C-alpha cells in the first residue's frame, strides 16, 4: 500500500493522520491529489483548516462532508516535501462504539495515479485495512529486491494507441481539394500531414503534432454558423458556433492528471511568453488554480482558441457540451473575440482574455480567470470561481460555491449567499485576523459593500451591508 493511516483516539475524538509510506517515495513529493470517503453516520469530520494539509498551495473541498466526502488538491512551490510529512490530519467526533473507517478513493502523487476507486484502500479505526479490486498500485522506481531495477510506472502522459472505434472513415468524394482548403486555412503548407473533409457542411481539419499531440479546427463553410460533434482522441464534445467564430482545439492525445495538465499548460506559457513578462506569472497562477480546483481528475487537457471569421463583428456566443463525468480541463482563449462561452458538462475551464463564461445545466464546475476583465457565471451546482485579477464579476448561481480571490484585482461578487465561501490567496494572510489587518477601507455602495485591501485589491459584495457579521467559517485561506 502506498499510503498509511494512523488513528489516535483522545477522549471523544479520534485524529486520523494520512501519510505516504517513506520507502515507496524515498525522494518525497511536491504535489498530491487525495479523495477521502467515510460514513457520516458513524463519525463526524469537522471542517479541517488548510494548515492540516501538506503543501503551500492547496484546495480543500468540504462542501460534501455531510455526505462523507473530502477532496484535497495540493502542490508545494518550494520543492519536494519528505514522505514523512503527513498529507492530511483529520479530526473525527461523534464516533460509534463499533468504530469507523476512512477510505482513500484517489491518490495521485506527482503525476502518477496510485489509487482510484478500482483499488481503493479502507483503513479501520481498529488498525485493520483492506483494498478492493484487483489492480495493485503501480510500483515506484527503485530496487526490485533481486538486484535489478524496477521500471517506473506508466504515466498518464504516455501516448496511447488510437481507438479504432473512434476513427472516422471519410469517403474520398467528401475530401476538400487543397486549393479550397487554403480558403479556410491560409497558413497551410503542402507538406502538412492533414486529413480534411466536410462534416455537416463544415470543415473539420485534423493535424498530427509532435509529442503525441493533435489539433482540430472547425470552420463554418460560407461563413455560416453550425453545430457539430468534435471527436478528437480523448476529447468528445458537441460545439455550436455562430457565423463569426471558428474554433481550434489542440493538446495531448492521452488523458492527463491535473498535475500533468498544469505542466502542459505552463509549458505553453513558457514557449509563447518571455520569462520577464509579468502576465506569464499571473497566467501560471491561474493554471495552478485550475489544476487544484475541487473535482479535478484525470481527463482530457486541451487549449481551445476561438477566432473571428472574416470581417464579422458584434456579439458572439459559442456553446460547448461535454460528456457527463469526463473531467475536461480546457484552457479557452477568448482573446481577441471577447466572446461569450456557454458550457454544459464541461468540468474545468480556464478563460484567457476578456469575455464571459457561463455554466449551464446540472453539475459542479470550476471557472478560472486570468488577469483580464471577465464575467464568470456558475450554475446550480457547487462551483469554484477564481478571479486571476482585473475587473472580474463572479456569479455563483445556486449551490454552495467558493469564490477565490488572488493577490490583485477589483472583483465583484454579484450574488453571494450565506452558504458560499470566500477564499483569499494573499501573502501572509492565514486567517480572518490577518485579513482584517490588510483592510484599508470599507466603502458603502448603493447595492452592497466594497472592501479595499490597499490600492491593488478590492472585493465588492453585492447585497451585503456594511454591518454584516462575518465569521471565520465563511472564509478559506492559503
């Protein structure tokens, strides 16, 4: 087992410490994903403070503690932590005399998944444990006990063989000649390895890229809007575009862990922006927030770019509909279209550039912005909305939401409720008292209150009066 649990009873409470087995991870770790389940009828888990988890940048989703679910995403920015460092310290109360259990249903260390629901481990308060399924955790690199070397486990980023059932057979008569293709893709070269064909009257352009990546471009023929299904290796979603927009999606052809997706997107930043560009550092912070968002899991990771077609102007709305439970992590470049994107069953969206992203339909979503001015609208679920800076407007919609405010920006929370939480990432701010010490001005508004933290950061709460009694439980800090 790659992880162990230590139960320490004290009076009417029991502390459970989850930590990696040092022998399995001799080099330590710098990031982990941890999903925990327990029976709330047998024990009650108090909402743990962020200090109870390893790492310097972490997201802890406690919205479903009443259902026995805790989700943790963490990374350490100062290098590797010792495997002896506990991943999590949890305090349970209201324990039945017959004891209780804690089940680890997901464990990803670095970029390697060691536990999933298929081989979850259950730890019991009597010291026993059990593991379901037949799939053992992947062996770590190191000695195999016979003097040889155990090869490293397969990584989710390794290229996967194509699925023949997903291949699209295109009759020769439907293929576009090269001259006509150039009308839609003027940068195309005769040597580019492409398969081109019409799909419901629209062009679908596929290109194989180095390092196991693929690219797809959808363009409306005769500048007409259209709806189509985009099937690109591990990504499958329906797309509706107006006449004024085209779409390009590119990225790895295999599923990625959240950490691997973060590395992929941050490498794109390094490739396209100078190291001294402050926007690059801001965008990397937003990428980290996306990878650490509640519910982040193994899935497709793609860079999606929306582009204006011809001389078209005016409002433009694109719609993406994914498959429920498919855990997409999409970085969507809205610049320079200023488009509105409506998403259904798309789990995690990073919005790049000014525009609006709206979650429609059921499910929990993570909407992450950069430092441009953006409008992010959550849906009826328990959503995570991150302002990376700029003059952002965040709507939680229904559910119990987390509004995450970064170091700078002038953010408006348009519909906060008592069930929402406000999370701050301000250097040196670890609790409500620290936050209060950073407060420089309280400004009453006609429809709420604006809180100023120096000249670079302000938070406006619509519908919240100056006299509102805030408490520590309404905030998260990291």
